[in-house]
C-alpha cells in the first residue's frame, strides 16, 4: 500500500522583530493568509487522498458507487483538518541554516513573519548593532522594533513539515557544574510551555530558579541526537526520554569538582551559610552567611497588637550585611531578596533595625513574616558598579562567612530606634562638665585645656557634618566618604561600592522577570516593582488555591482588577462559574463573595419567624424554606392551619372535623392531652417535657410520688385559662419527636450566647 501523502506548503516572508520578544521557545507568528493557504492545501491533499486507489467509475456497478460515496464522505471530513501539532521548517536563504518551529498564532502583518529570539539565533539572524536577539533583550528594549541586519528585506522561507514524535533526546551541557534539584520537573515545565519541536545541533536554554546566592540560574544544552534519528522531532503528546551527558571527560571532572565544592559550602556546613529556621521573640538566632547568599528565617507568631522590631548585629564591621523582610500572605509568597522585598535596612551601620507598627497595611492578613539576612558580594558590586576593590581582594573575601546575631522583640512604646530618633542634648551629665568643640565629648572644666590640646593634635571632626570623629592619618579617615547624591556615608571602599551598586548603579536596572518597558534607577525601586505590579510576582490564587504568577500588563494597569481588589490571574480564573448552595443560581467565582453578601442582607431584612407555642417544639408556624424565607409555607398554603399558635405537627393530634366556633371542644382535648401526659406519660426515653411523666422522670423532677389527676388539674389550669382568654403568650407543653426537641434546645443555647 502506498504511503500517505504529506501536507506540502511553503512561502517566503520578510522578517519582523515587532512582538518577537514576547514569543517563547520555538514559536512563530504567521499572517492570516498563511492559514487560508494551509487550509486550501489541506483540502487538495484530502481530495487527492480520497481519489487514490478508486476504481474506474461504472454506473452499472453498485460497489463502485459505494466506493465513491465513501471517498466523498472522507473528503468532507478531512478537507478542513490540519495536522496537530502544526510544525514548520524554517530556512534562512542567506546562509542556508535550518530550524524547526511551532505555530503560536496567525496574527502577523501580511507578508511578514515574527520569530522568537531562539529561532532568530538559530537562523543566524542578528538585530541592528550586531548583537543577537537574546543579548539585545537583556541590554536594551529599544531593539525590539529594530531592523534585522540593518536591512528591512531580510527574509525567511517557511515550509510546513510534519515531524515524527520523539522518544529520546541527548542533551550535552555547555558549561560544567549544572546541579539542579530536579531535572525532570525543570525540563518538563519548560519544554511543555515553550516548545513544540527540537532541532538537532541547536542550543537549548533552560531557565532555572534562584540559586543559593539569589541569582537567576540558566542552563545551556547542546541538542545532540534523537530517536528516531532525524533532524527534528515533535515533543507534543509523547513520552520523551532525556539523557544528559557531558561534552567530554574534562567537563565531567570539572562538574564533579564544582558539585563537591558546592557541597562543602552547602547551607548548614562549617564553611557555608547557616540553614535558617524559625524565629521567635524569646530567643535570638546566631549564624553566618557567605557573600552573595541568604539565610532565611520565618516568624509565624507574635503579638500583632504591638510594635515588632528586628535587629541584626554583625560580629565584625557588618557593612555588607543586609536585613530584608517580606510578609507571607496571599498576595506575597516569594522570600525576601535584594531585588524583591517589602522592608529592608541596607545602610552601612553595623547594626540593622526594622520596626513594624501594628497599623502597617502590609501586615493585614499575613500568615507569617519572612526574614532574610543577606551578605553583599563584592563580585556583584564589581559587575554593577565598577572598581574600588581589587579582584584578588574580592576573591579572598568571598570565602569568609559573615557572623551575625538576629533578634526579634517587642520594644517599649517610649523606646526610640537607635541611630534614627536619637536627639542630642546640651545638658551636661555631671556638674562642671564642658563639651569639647572638636570631638563633642563632655570633659571636666579643669582638664579641658589638656584635652583640647591632645584632641586637636590627634583627632579630626568630619567636615561634611556627619559628626564622626577620626584619628588623623588613620585608614578609617582616609577611606571615609560621603555620597554626593544623598546623605549616606561610610568608612571603607567596600561600603561605598555597595552603596553605589544598590542605590546609584552605572546603568539603569530592568526587571528580568517581565517584559516591562519601565526602567528603575536603583535596587529599592526594582524591589518595589517586583512586589507590586510585576506579572511574575507569586500569589496564592483564591480560586485555584495554587501559587501562581499574578500576570497582567505592568505598563497598563487593569482597571477592573484595581476596582475588584484582585490580581489579573484571579480576575481570569474567577470567570469560572459555580452553583450557589443557597439559591442554586450559577454565579461566577469572583462574584460569589458579593452574591453571598446579598444573601446576608436579605437574611437581615427577613421578618422574624414565629416559633411554635409548644415550648418543646423546634418548628415554626410558617415553615421556613431552604433558602431561608421565613414566610414560605404560609404563602404556599402550608401554614399551621390553626389560630392557637401551634405548628401543624403539634396541632395534628388535636384536630377533629367538627364545628367548634368557641373552641370549647379544643380546650377539652388539650386538657385530656395534658392529663394523659402527666398521669401515664409518653413512654419516649428522650422526652424532656416537664409536663410529662416520662419527661419529669428523665429530668429528676418526679421523685418517689407520681402525679394523680387531682394533682395535675391545678398544674394545667393556668394554661387552659390562657387559651380561653386568647392570651398568645401562654405556653403549651406537648411531647414531640426527638429531632424537634433537640432543635429547640439548640436554639435556646444559641439565643443565650447572643
């Protein structure tokens, strides 16, 4: 039997870089005319397939007629069907490079195709300026709309190509030392979300999570072989076996060395950072942290009505230690990092403090407080802010852990934060003391001349007004600095380098997690973006109950999301519907809260239900509906049917079909019911009726003497007299079923609590 013909189609398009940065993996955008051409080619292929192997038409042969009918039906079924998934073969006509791709949308401009940065690199297409699209993405967003190769006529040839399902792929790391926690989960998530095909010989870039030092990891692999052995495979709807193998033996040895070195400095080891843990207000935590890494703590409980203060004290100068705090709530799930935090103290003081007032809006609905101790790395400073510290000195300093002590406590309401709210005073501590004009110390009047001679000869006051006193020709005085842009100052080149790297970087900062066009002048501004409007900020969705990015457009705020108080992800996820358990209406999840509030308002406006006159009965006269309507039974003709205030269940045994306009016969039946209960009882073991022999026995009221008819008549006479006079407030006491009796007792307890 002949092989099934494949769909064939090709076209040449000019390359457009508009919107290319938003395309992940191997995705492309084609114009709508390409979809029309593909459907036409699919119809022609379906017609060719249907006509294949058909016998010559014989109008006198019923079998040939049936064969043609089947072919027509097959043609109608397949003429508008495209292969799934739809894959393409892209060719750069200038250099002959080939790569396979999957389709994202048919929404490009006519005559143009939009390629992802990965495909542009694979085809050797360069953005204006000579850099690859990936490099341009990280360096400047202005290249998004730039021309390719400086020539608007750059073209790419697109062929439709149906690829076989892959069952095996070999990946070779391009750098030694890759050691993520779970390769399987990392590759599954990245490939499933971003790729339809894999091309042999191309470089696959897999972004990882944050490393120990807080940096974003990136893994680069060379795709080196498939099964089946082809140039490209489809990885959709298939089980793909992945083999990760080193490029050579030297790289394998280097990887093992890096993993071993990483294990020696793993959290919890003697040379590594402390493992962190739980923080409370009763016990301070001591530990150490390597430069560029974090030690994370979590504080689950504290007195939320009092002020909370975190204090970080370093054993050495502590200039490169930072204290970061972020709340753990539904809208903030990420641990605090130097570029993502809510509260921080990154000054050069040896003691860092953060004070949180109970009225702080960021503490509303928090589950816990996440605290991180960060040691700033000189390598990071060198990368961002330039020189100031030699490379050798920085490398030697990187291996030394910074010792610290972290404490959380509730300060006294009158206690002020040291170094911030302290007020200088001119009151002498002792009588006869005088303040030195040079160093500001209080000295006795009799020794002032000797002190000033020594002080002026050896000490110098900072001329910039920070109030610090230094010894002349000391290293601290020589390295003392003041920032020309703000009021910061310090006593070492390392502190100045850290300050400039965080608050005055050489280049503007950009968010690496989203495609915002906004730039940030310093690290606190970037951290504010990462914890507010960044689409990559992690939240706990109130509808799907998963930790997901909040999504949205950081450059264009969603008005509906602002008004509803939801994130863009919750706004989209809340569009799903569910059934209200009270009224059985279909309501959107995001509208369910306001819908239930309407039920509450309706409940508060309902008339008070009329309870049964029988004190042991838990029913109402008007029969409440499932939705809570207290008058539903009366409107539907299911009321009590009597005027003495008994529900239908209690009035049923007293009902007689006879004319009784004055109610005398009814009162006699009630009297007989009372006498029967008091003399003989109902015989129910659960009865708690005080006017029943069995109930009095269960309550311990009967004692050794049983009630006779003579004793019972005076007990029931007040109730009968109330019935005769028509007094609604006179109660009745009839035995009921166990459920109704329990409901009445429960209602009484709830009323007593209120």
